[in-house]
């Protein structure tokens, strides 16, 4: 009865409201409407009830344990008081106030259980993708299935892990599976029907421009788009990064730069046509996908106003590009120890050092296969004008195999191992690429989470030991932490209901929501007068 009452109240309050293009573009203050918060990829909220002054008073508000979950990577979305969280091939609608389950949808057909990083919302529908490449649209109030459309064939090596991005009625979905041999792509599907509107491959076909940078393995070249991208409505341009070429560690069988792997692509939203590209790591042999989403910022570079796109790359460098033209502006070291390149030249190409390729005996390279950063993501705060990035100081061994590549056999052409590392949250100045401050996390760098920043001057993140952490956005001062008892592998969000701000994050098996401590209201006690006899 309680669950039915909660659902009825939520339905009544949100029956008219629908998520529009304008809502996602501006970022509704009380909600979290898309994977990175807004189209620009800031992971920033204008909420300011939680501040650097009161963050020490944050307490757990509720916990929802996701049945059977063993490694949640979902970043929730929130609209009209309802939180939508994905697990492999399933979505949970949860009351954002109490953590009570409203409805659950599990795809009855999907069999594999790869990671899923989030849902999307548009109109009165919630969307997510399954591991076998179906776009599922559900009624956001009831969880009822509206459509279930297959957009790619899993038999060709393609799976899906990322949260869709929706703009102008187009659901943008990517592709995963680049470590086993596949041909990466990005697609636009109709938000109304799920029908394909356009499809752009990240690896050119034989005879197309860029195909000369490949050998015979071009049909299985990788370049997966396994993380959500960003979008500039004014330029009508999508910004999406691509993964490693295949096979990962054996570059001898794919001579050339291997376009458009390890790159940033700027695509026209309406047609999927490529406007420009920038390749961060030509001929990658260390599995350094360009998979942390692009962040769109308007700022000054060398005294001139520029529309830029920022990218913290796994290869160890922090890039700034002109997002209108793709012009390379700057690259600075993201981590302290980089042994594969001495820097980036004036055209944006790495100046590689000798003897960096994987070998049969193993080659010690920094950064490790995990990269200097990864998909968990960064946040930009317009109040401090800083970008907050979790980085990893770690080196590792890279091995090359002489085995003949076989697509879809999970053969990556070798392997990699790493030593213990140090995760460090770094605040970077987009104007210069320099560090403003840094905060070392606890743990050995086994895994790390993302960040969210707020107008209250607080950054929320997590460490390797399962601590959710609040830091002062201005100087990195530790304000608060809470241990959830298990590893954190997703990015946090923040939202507000009835004037109360919450912070939510998925752990390995549950979703935690936090807010400020509220003293219990005192209840007046009756005064009993005892008369003496």
C-alpha cells in the first residue's frame, strides 16, 4: 500500500511535465537529466544547500540494494523526484526521497551481463541499451515497454555499455567491443520509434579517406565509442571519443596511424557527417582509449576568447582544442611520470621516445594500461573556473603476442599488467592546463570513481577504499567522508527534492543517497503536576 501511495503521488505531480531539449541544454537545477548533467559535459550543479561550511553534516539518507548486482557502473538520472538507475539489461525507478522502489524493468531476452553506465530521459520516456544492442524505451511513470529496437548485430562483435545521449529527438548510441575486433560506430535513432536516422563508422571502409592508415585488419579495427559524448546546441555538433585500434598490443599487423581510433570526432547532429577529427594517440599499442568524455568550455586562451573542448586523455596528456575548427591549442602533462613520449608537438602529435612498443618479454611503460585517467569522468565548475580530474600515477608492463589475430576470439595481441598506483584528484586551469591543487586519494589505484561539483563550492568523489568524499572546490581541503563498505565504480550526481539537496552514487551492489543532517523535531511533552498530599 505504501509503495502504491508513493507512486500515485509522484505520478500526479509529474503527469504533465516532460523533459525537453531546452531542459537538458540549460541543466534544470533540481534534476540530473543526462549522463554528464548537461550537454556540455560539466557534471556541475547550481545547487548550493550543501556548502564547504556545512558539508561535515552530510549523512546517509537511504540505500537501495540492487538485486544480484556485482559491479554497478551506472550514473543515475533524476527527474521530478524519481531516480532512474541501470544495471545490466535492466532499469530501476526509485523514489529519490526515500529510496523505495517504484518499478523495475528487466529485458527478458538479453543473456549476457556486461556493464551498463546509465539511462537517458526524453519526453515521458526513459531509454537504455542492452548488451545485445537493443534500444529500449519505457514509460517513465510505469516502466511499461514502449518499444525495443535492435540497432546492431552482436554476432559482429558489437555490444553496448554507455548511456545514450538525446538531443533534438535523436537518441545517440555508441558501440563497445573494441578489444575483440569489431568496427566502431556512432548512431542516431528516433526517440519516437527507435528507427535508424544515421550511422557513422569510426573506422573507414577500404578505399575511403583514412583507410590508407590501416593494413588488412581494417574491417575489424576497433575504435569503439563505448562512453557517452557531449553536444553543443549552438554549433549543432556532437563531440565523441573513440577507443583503441585492434588488436590492442600488436601494432605490426596494422601499420599506420589507424584512423579514427583514439580520437575525438566532431559530428553534425542532423546528419552524422564528420566536421573534423583529432587523433590523440596515433597507432596506439597500449590500449589508451580516448574514453573520458569531452568537456565544452568558453574561456580565454592566450588572452583571446575561444570556444574550446577539453580532454583529459589516458595517454597522460591534458588537451585543449578549438571546438569550432578542431585546431590544436595546447597539451600539458596530466600526470608526473610519462615515459612513452617527451611531449606533444605544435601540431598536436606525440613526440614518441624510442623502445616503447610492447615486447614478448614485456616493456615497462608509464602510464599503465589503466591510463592516466579513465571513463569515470571529470567535472567543470564555472564558479572556480577549474576542471576536476581523477588521475592515476601508475606504470605497468606491456606484452606483445606473436599469435595470429582472430576477430571475436577476445585476442588482443598481447596483454598488460600494472603495479600499485596512486589516484590523485587534480584541479586544472582550462586557460593554461596548469594544476591549481591536488588531493591524493587512499588505496592502491585498483579502481576509482568520477566527480561532481556544485555552486556550493563542494566536489563529491570517491576513493579506492570505498569512501565517498567531499572536498572544498577552491583548495581541495577535505571536508567529509563516509565509507560505504565496498568499492565505488561509478560517477556521483546531485539533485534536489522539496528544497533538500541530495548526493547519490552507485557502489558495487547498491545506490547510496546522502543529504544534510536534520535534527528531529522536538515533541512537546505534557506537564503533569503532582500535588502533595
